[in-house]
C-alpha cells in the first residue's frame, strides 16, 4: 500500500482556525488528522501541505518510521512550532488509517484500553454575559448541571493587562485587579461546589511575583491546578516557582512543550504535578503516548490540552484510554455548530455525564465531510485581541 495524496483544509472554529487533513492510498484506505495551532494558522496550513507532499509514495503502515524521518528531516527548520503541528496531524491520520486497515479502534494501536470513559473538564463555558463574578458563577453552575465535574478558566484574562496597544510589559496586576480575579474565582468555586475540579489558567501572562502571589491566594479555594505560571522557556524558572508556591497547589504545564524531548527537563526538575501536552502540537498520538510513559516514571499525571477541533478531541481521548496516568481531558463546552457536521459521527452523542465514551468503531471512528468543511473556510485575516 502506498500514500497517493494528502489534502489539507483550514476550517473556522470558535476561537481560531482548525487545520484538518486527510491521507489517501492506492488501496482506497484513508486516514484523517488535525494539525491545529494558533495564531498563524496559515503557517500551519502551509507546513501541513508541505509535509503531506513529503510522504507520498510511503507505506502508511510504517507509522513510527514516517514520524522519525519527518522529525529528523524537518529539524533543520525547527523541531517545534508549525513543523511539529504538521507532523502531529500526519501521525494522527496515519494511525487512524492503520487502525482502519486492521479493523480496530486507535487505542488498540497504543497498547489497548485502561478505560473507555474519558473524564472531561469544561473550558470555554464562560462566553455569555459580562465578565463579573455573578455571570461567571451562573455559567459555571450550568456546566455542573450538564454533568461535568470540573471547569477551567483564566480569571485574569479580562482585566486588560495584555491587550492591544496597552500591553502591560511587566505582566503585573494592580491590587484591584488581583482582588477581582480572586473574587471571580471564589464565586465559581462556590457555584460548582467543593467536590468539582477548579482549574486556574494564567496563559503565562503574569510576572513571577504576581503569579506566585496569586497562586498562594487561590490555594484557599482548593484549586485543582495552577496552569502555566511561567512560559516554556525555562524549566529552572518553573522549578523556582514550584519552591515558592504552596505544596497545596498543583502546577500544570505542557501545552507549549513539544515532544518527549521538550518535557524531559520539566520531569527531571520535578516542576509539574500534571502535564498537558496538546495532541495537535506535541507530535500526535504516537508522541503523546511516549510523553505519557515518560511522565509515568516520575509519577506525573497527564491531562491533554484540547481547545481544538473534533479530531483533536477524539484522538486525545484514544490516548487517554491507553495510559495508566490519565487525569482529565479538556473539552470545549461551547463551540461552533458545525463542529459535529464536519465529521460523520457526532461528538455530542459520545458525551455522557461529563465523560467521552469511546465507541467500538475503527480508527478514530469518524471521517471528514469535505463538503461541509468547505462551507466554513478558515478566517484568513488575523483576529483582533488575544486568544484565551
């Protein structure tokens, strides 16, 4: 069997464009994947097209060989970023195709299932109303009523400290802004109750002093984790933060760390209690499984970052099914109405009581609807503001 073509589509999503792709073969088998990243989705799209052309003629069953060759070849233009997103999408599509050939779900290629019900936490549930404690609380309560047992949000994102021309270069918060972030977080905790997960996101948009101070203050709300208190540039900085922040607060990082090589320093320095690789960035399902295995040796749990399209959601769930150190998976509570129409099997039909229940379908269990994707082309002009 040989790969004959790879097609790529840019599709508009609720936050940013999704990059979808499909691999075709001379025996009629196909596989679908997702390479979403942002901002600069057109850069990822171009990388996916380029990488797709590089694998034409290869045997699609040689998934690890293709991954390794692409990684080594593209290392010259950078082992991370757009090139790794393209590899991630290709890897996902190859595993989907291979599992379909073998007649098994994708998780069987990753070692089989520890579980088939994947516990989710909700993100992007806060899109209605004003950015105040009352509106956040009411929306958070609706998530719990829908059966989810956890929510995540960035309580600092709407204080205008990093927007537009008024960028606050020292990434600090005024006393009033710190109080507001705390009060909003407290209102959410009170709304969801003491047993639900409360994840606090920072997007690495706080300086060292502010991040550590807010982590300490939020600790009394029994937060599930404090996410990305610093950027991915230095594990040593994160290690110092770990030493300054109460042991009651778990630290979660990883959405901007690519491949097993990118998390090695984090694990060796024991920076994080939980890592959150993104399947459309980190190297695809194959590499996320390798990262999870590495994390397991340090007793670190895995909670995939997943604010992307439907294939990302499904592929992440298949990896989560196959690892012993799974914690939670991110899920977009509000999304565009065509999320479930660009594929031929509705994700909503898989969500039961805050879990994604994997069906007994081969591969990822879905195909892409090319006609429907073309009805929702990606936005080609940069969107204003910052993506939260």
